[in-house]
């Protein structure tokens, strides 16, 4: 599904001024709060009327202003799911799911049954919406949106009102929706891990402007936008292939460099698939020789590529095979180890300091 | 306690007037409540004030206002007579109008507050799910307003049962036509030996008013339960 948009919209002192095109299928919109993410979704959905805009979804022109075209929200076919589930309180779960025109029939069809099974909401059908848990409510909200048979699902931080465990669950469900139902999405988030797990293409918003666009990993690895850097907050982001699981040792081995592996906390991705991991530059110890009797699971031979003195710190860029790592040391340590470009060093990283950020 | 035929006629008239008053004012009440909650315009405050005026002005003044507006020799009253062949003032219709005007603020305020309490994002969601403005109003806004609207209707019903000041001025005291419970009580108080009848009517009107209040509280609690979700 091709989305192309050029939007200029003012809300009070805030202005949204963006131009982008993406073929998704899941376009992530990433940015800090007040960067314009939600406003962008509202303009796409037709709930806010921009002064100037040209919006196309697929072949269809949804908005052309000035120019007199503005398809009302109910005829755009873009269902919105926000961070609050916003279920209709006077309707049962079944009546919420069957709310959209044609949704009640779709609910009884094979496709409807698939939506219910992917979201695991079949057991909730006859319940009232009042006594559902937060995660259940959000699942019903997703089901209600999918049963409107949308051309595009607009997701506005759908996990941010949930606790960490439920957020992971809903994210996994969204992954299933993407894989099994193949519904294109525009997915707004401020969490890097969610972006990596779900999005194929990524738009970074900063103060209502597009600060970057590209594959999620590359956008996050080289955060040109300062807000992204602070949101990511992780200096090392890697996408590595799963080599093997060592359940007894409690680690998963990921391929890094030639015949080298990185031991990370046990993952459930099958060998051969991809895993995103992240860790801070402070978590890397640099040694000149392979240390003995080490509790840390990773001691990777590396080569220093660059040293940057920033304030009272030295940022060292390392090459481990094809991968680039960033380590942070004190100026004293850099002096004592006589670090300069092209040194052979050993990078020591504790397994427990490496965060898994999701597969794909 | 048993009521005489005349007293039964009085109670029956009162209930009929109150029911007609609610039937007459419920749609305008919904429209006004919605408008006062949603219409963002400087004139809104003025409109709100006009609607609420009968709540604070003496009912006798309201009755006089109605008489000036719709009296038998006034232009609007005459126009009505020419169109329909019946008068407005000093008829049962006048009782209904007087009660409706005096009870209107209660109906509107209850509706307005429940419209204000609706999370408008629910309406947005409804639009993106493919329901237009009218359909969204009927499927989301109206059902969520309903308990508040009904609570207001019950209050306005109870107020209509108790309406005296505007009624006596605009509708008078015509037996069988405009003599509602309060008017009958007033009449009996001025007559000799009416005291036992007064007691019966007073007891009945207190019971009706209390029942209406309880019903309105129950509906308001329903409204709050809807909002708590």
C-alpha cells in the first residue's frame, strides 16, 4: 500500500509540515512527545482539517486542500486505534466488534474468525466492556478496527497505556496481524524496540518536521535527529543472525563477525532468524589482551577505528568483523592503554547488559 | 385513604399535564443541551442564561411573561386562535406550556452535563470506523446522553407536578381544566372544611415527587457508570 502525503497544518503554536512517501507495509512514525505524531495520524484519518495537504493512499486521493477534496473520515477506510482502547461503554464486546458497517457479517465469516483467533478475543465475545482488563480492551479495540476492513490501520501508540508485559503481548499480536492478515499499518511509537519489531519503513518526526526516513535499524543506528538519539538512548544497536541457543548456559549465540558469536540473554527466535540487540557504550570494557577467569560471556577481538574526545569521555568506535560498536572510556584509560586508531583490542561485554529488542 | 372523584380528576389532570410537558420538551431539551455543550460561540453564554432564567426568576413572573406573549388578546395568542380555533391561555395547554417552560432548565442542564462528559474521541473512533455524523450521533452520542436526558426528564416531570406560580397566572384555576394538585390545594386552603382533602393531596404529591427524585438519582448513577468505563 503506497502512502504519499504532503501536509501543512497548524494547531495553535504548533505546526506540522511534512512530505513523505512510503510503501510500508508497516510505516513506523517515530518521535518524542509533541513531535506531531498524533497530529499526523489525525490529519491522515480526516479528523483534523489541514490548511494545505495532498494525501494519497493507494490509488485514492483522500485530501487535496486547497483544491476542494477532503474525503470525510467515515469514507477513508483508515481505522484508528489509540493508546486508550476507547471502546463504546454502552455496547457489549460483540457489539463493539460489529460496530462498523458490515462488521457484524464479517464477524461471522471465515476472515472474521481468523481476526478473532489472531487477537484471541473469541472467549470475550459475550462479555460487557466494563470488566475487561487493559490488555483485553486493547485487543478488542484492534479487533473492532480490523473488522471495519480498513485499507490501512492507524495505530497511535497502542501499547503505551499498558504495563510492560501487556505491551509486549499487544506488540506480538500486531506482529501476527501483520504476518497473517497482511493489514498495512501506520504505527506511531516512541519506543525503539517496537519500531524494530514491527516497522518496515520509518519516518522520524521532530517538531512537526520529517527529520529522517529509512529502514528502522539504519535510522536508529545513525540518529541524525537529536530527539531520536535521546529516545533510542542505546549506543549500540545490532541486527544479528541467531546461531544457536544454549539453554543450559542461559544464553543465545548470535553471529557477529567471522566465526565469532555474541552471547545474549536467551531468546525464542529460531536459529537462522534475525534478532535485534542493543547495549550502552559504557557496558563495553576494553582490554589489550584476552583476559583470564572472566565472568563476562563475551570477549571479542576488535579493531579501533576512531577515537573522539567528547568532554571528559572518549568515544571509541570499534570494528568486530562487519559490525561497528561504540565504547566509552575515560581519557585516563585511553592514555594508559595507548589507544589510537588501528589498535587491536578485546571488547568485553556482559551478557546481562545486552538487551534483546525483538526479532525480524 | 380514599380520594373523592373530584380529587381523582385533579391528580389525573396533574399527571397528564406533567407527562405532556415532558413529551413536549424532551426533544427541544436534547437539542438545547447538546447545543450548549458543543456550540463554541460567544453567544452560547447568552443562550445558556436565557434557558436557565425560569429557574431563578419567580414563577409568577414567568407566568406573566407567557401571558404577555401568548395571552388571548396578544398577537401570538390571537394568531394561534385563528389557526386552531382554540385559545391557549386558561386551558390545559397553558398548564403544559407553563410547566414545560419552568421545568426546561432542569432538563437542559442534566442533558448538557451528560453531553459534556462524553469522551469525544469515541465519536472520532466511530467516524474512522465508517459511521457518518448522523449515524455517530444516533449510535454513540445519543445512547451515552440518554441516562442524563432521562434523569432530566424525570426531574422536569416532578417539577411540573409541583408547578404553581406560572400556572395560576397563565392558566388560571378552572376546575377540570387547569386545576392541578397545587392549584387545588391552594383553592381548598381558602375554602371551609377542605383540610382533610388538602392532607390527602399533599401526601400524594410528596410521594410522587419523592418517587420521581429517586428515579432521577438512579438514572444519574447509571450515567456515572457509563462514564466510568
